[in-house]
C-alpha cells in the first residue's frame, strides 16, 4: 500500500477522539467511515462534527460550501465489517483498555486486506502488546493524535517490535499529507506527550488534594505561566533559557525538602553544570547557542509570547 492508493479510511470508535479523527481525515480530503458499537455514540459524534463545522465557518477557515464537501466525505456506521473491511487505512480509537484493543486489532487483522495499516490512537499503551495476536503484526502501529484531534498538529508515531519500516514510512507520509506533524517515539508508557502531561496533572491534583491552592488558581497559574510560553519554548529549551545551574539549585532545594524523586537533581544537568555548560548564558546547554543562536532563541521566545498574548487579546 502507498499513500496515493489510500482512498477510504475507517475510524473505529466515535467517542471523544474518534469523531474528531474522522473529521481530520475528511478535512484533508479523505472518505472516512466512523464505526461504533453504540448507535447513541454515533448520534453524539454527528453532533460533535456539526459543532466542528460551525466553528470552522465562524472562524473563517472554511466556507459553507467547503464544509458541505467535508461533511459529504464522512459516514457514521454500526456496520463494522463493511466499514473496516473495505478501508485502505484504519485508525482504532476505542477505550484505553488492553483487552479491548487487542481484540479490535485481532479482528482488523482478520477482516482487512493484509496490506492495510492498522493504527491505534492509544494514549499510553504498547502496540507490541495489541499486535501480539495478529497474523500480520508488521502493519500495526500507534498514531497518538492529541485532543482536539482535528486541530492539534502533532501526532506521536510509535512502532511495535514487529512494525515494518514500510508501515512506518506510509504513516509518516500519510500524516504529513493530511497536514499533521508526525513525531517518532519509542514504545514506552505514555510516549512523550502523556509521560510529561501526566506528571503535570498529578502535581496539580496533588496541590488540590493538599489544599495548597484552589483549582481555579492552579489553572490560572499554569495557563498564564509556562502554559503561555510552551508553544514557543519546550521544557528542554526552558532549562537552557533559565540556566542549568539555577535549575539544579531549585531541584536540590525541592528534593531536600520533599524527598520526591520528581525533583531529584537530573544527571544530565549535573554533568553539564560540571562542564560549565549552563545553557543560553554560556552558549551551550542541551542545545548549541554558538553563532548567535542565543539571540535567535531569545527572539523566538519573546516574539512567540507577544504573538500569543496578542492572539489572546491580553496586550
Ligand atoms: N480523550 C482524550 O483526551 C484522548 C486523547 C488522546 C488519545 N486518546 C485515546 O483515544 C482512544 C479513545 O479514547 P476516547 O476518549 O475517544 O474514548 P471514548 O470512551 O470517548 O470513546 C470510545 C468509543 O469506542 C466505542 N467502542 C467500544 N468498543 C468498540 C468496538 N469494539 N468497536 C467500535 N467501537 C467501539 C465506544 O462505544 C465509544 O464510543 C483511547 O485509546 C484513548 O486513550 C484519548
């Protein structure tokens, strides 16, 4: 199978993610069938899709005519065998339960043509394990779309032990074609996105449970603090920007008091600090800032935040 040969796509499970993933394929010009086992879920998906359509019209992204064309490419169905069995590319978005995903992958393996890629939208689980009962595990892969799926550009791509190079290439090519930014990650729990995001969520809930701050104040601090900066500066860039010596001092102080491994000084930082590599201020941290890169980086950060605050009408 090659990308130009893909015409019909199927999404299994039309819940929170499946409806938007189906919408994403339709926005990119693909015929897509969203299939579920509950007719009530199909009704909810239809409503969700209609809200997506209205928002994109209101925001001037698509005209009514274009939205009509997008809608005409989406079908919602309870007929699993017809929708999945005739698809050229399948995305699985059923609940995050290993036994369910394993059964769905096995069924896809039985009814799909053997060159059809089966991609899971799992947030955290191992594709090697989903694919363990498949006859053709080389076509199993994970593509973790980020909520809201039709709008978020990143898709994490995770190969299992048996995933073929051809499957990985096809998935990268297809996701790029539909306007996504695929990023590769090893088959490790939570991948990149949820390994980091869930550490933050756990810390925020911990503050609520210990009554350190109110939920609305925690959300306000994160949204307007590092949340505002995150679209221009990632966490590793943040360490370089802040200064590795400063980060290390904070880790030492917090670990000394809490004894929580999350704050334990990081070996990767200690090593660089010993070497005198303190980030942007010395020209070398996790990234290389020689040849004026530090100014370019500062420019990227500040302008990114200015643009974001302007968009949010904060300045
Ligand atoms: N909710 C999120 O924010 C989010 C974000 C990224 C990834 N994910 C992942 O996406 C997947 C789906 O999550 P969700 O939040 O959309 O779940 P959900 O519970 O909202 O939807 C799951 C849907 O699958 C359907 N279903 C169950 N068994 C089925 C079967 N055998 N065949 C067809 N449909 C079936 C259910 O009826 C339901 O409509 C999970 O793996 C989850 O971890 C979720």
